[in-house]
């Protein structure tokens, strides 16, 4: 399959509106992202499922345009669906089939020759940790095993993009951790782009490169995910015991950037080690003590929770 041009947006949404009677599910939504793992975050009813169905070409917006991997979802939705996998929120697996037979069948439905479908089914069931259970009936599976089967059928044909609707739905903590690790591996190691919807911020933060927050059918915020803390980036704030001006002057003499911020001193350097060494040495040189030292600026959680409202 031909990949999108380097740097081309994975998803382009331009002024999309969708109404169901008097209910506005999407209200003039515009998004453009080149990231390979994108999270759609929002409460139930925020518009996440409507947006994903529009991306799949399953519903037509009342206004606006959507392009996925450079393909117009309104005019060429079949081309998009050929190149992606979909994992629905609610399991609709046939309970009387084995995991192997189901995944082989889904591979054939997506155009794989029988032999290749059998080989790919073995590969993806191994990847999701079901190689030893592949011959068991799905009705005997736990919720977590069914979710992993659902993921396997979504990627059996080596899609360019996989859309995951609440993939941790119903999972216990251990199963949730396993699923999130699998989702992250798709984009980080297997080269499959991911669009994942969730109402759980931690799930999106652990698996995605950027987050799009939807609220009441509108884009409330977009945010890149940086898994380093502000301290690890070399960005801290401190309160000192003694003369803050003397501390600031000593820190600047060590090559750090310092500014006062509502009783705090915001200290920035090249990296975490440089900043922490500089804060220590500045305190010694200025004969001040450190009362508090912490992360500067709002965390990802604070930013996005504020956007969700």
C-alpha cells in the first residue's frame, strides 16, 4: 500500500458539522495532524464516535470535508477502509468461533489469500499474546482476551492506520496495562498509525503522540504529549529561604535563565542535570536555602482537564 507523502497530515478535518435532528454532534470541527498516534479525548457524547465514523466514511457530515491519509472520506471512503483496521468499542465477536478461525476469516475478507491469511493470523495472535489460546472458542475467553482478539482482527491485513474505539473498555487494571502496551507498540514498533478514542486521560497520554480534546462537539484543545516531566526537560520552579535576587543572580551567572513568577523563581536550563546542578550551586553561592523545588508550568493533565471542563 502506498503511504501518505512525508509530512502530509494523517488526518485533515475542515469545518465538519454533523447534526442528528436538533442535536449537534460535531460543530465546525477542524483538525490537522501528522502524528502517528493520535488520541481523541472527551466525555461520552463529546463527538468522538461521530468523528471516527465520519473518518471511516460510514456517515456523511452535513458540512465540511475529511481527508484520511490524503484520501477524501466523502468521495473515496472505500479506499480508506481498504487501508485501515477498526476495533469497535463493544465486542461483536462470534462466540462459537476460535480466535484463529476468526482472524483468518477477517484476513480473507480484507483480500488476503488463504495461505497468507493463515500466516498473518498466527503472527498477530502471537503479537497480542494469544498464541496458546488460538484454538479455544471465543466464548471461553475473558474480557481482556476478547479485546485482544478484537485488536488482532483489526491488524491482520497490515493496515496503514488502525482506529481504536475505547480499547480498554471493561478491562481490569492488568488487562488495561497489557492493552495500552500493545497499542503503543503499533505505532512505535510496527509502523501502524493509530487513532484512539478514550475518555481516560492516562490511556491517551501513555499511548499517543498528541491529544485532541472534544467537548460538546467542538475542539476544546490540542496538545502534544511529552512523556518527560518538566524537571526532566530542565524546567523547574523554586522557592528559596533568603534573598531571591541573590539566588537569581547566582543562577544566571551559571548560565541558567531565571524569572520571578508569583513568589516562585522559574529556572530553565539545557537539561535536567544542568538545571538541578545549577540550582544547587546557586543556592550555595548565594547563601540561600531551598524551601520548595518542583515542576514548572501546568502538567498535561492540568491542561487537558481544564479543556474538558
